[in-house]
């Protein structure tokens, strides 16, 4: 069964093109090191919740939207090995500056429970 890395990221709306460019560069490395699929979703209908919501989870500011993304790996072991190789790859340094505040990104690894 696959293993998923999930991310929720606040990104300034004005940085959409820069985010897409950065994500495209990272995609190449993810795929090279074993990722099966990389999905980047730009928030355009992210409602405010009564108790909590995506924007609140990352403390998004009024000029930001939320990016919801995930990377699908064949297994947790493949993900761990792939991430290690990526961190050691000098091309990671060529992906200059994140077009968002990385301190407010939330992320985690997930076992697939149901996939139809």
C-alpha cells in the first residue's frame, strides 16, 4: 500500500507563479528518487470555519491562500530513502528561496487507509 506525505502551506497570492516554478523543480527530484505522484493544489475556495479551518491551521494572512499538496510513495521505506537522497542532492540547493513562510507549513506522513 502507498505512503503519503501531506502538506498545507500558506502562500502569498502574488507568489503563485514562483510557487509553481519551485514545485516543478522539486517534482523532478521527487520523481527521480521514487515518488509515484506529486499533486499541488492552489486554494480558491477555502472557507473560514467556525472552530478551525485550513487557513487557521497555517495562520494564513488575508493576502495568502492555502496550498494543499501531497506526494505519493510506494512505501514509507521508499519515502524515507527518497527524502534522504533528496536532502543530499546538490540540486536541492538550486531551488532557491521558498516563496512562502516555511515555519507555518504543516506536514506529515500518512498510511493509506482507504483508496478507491
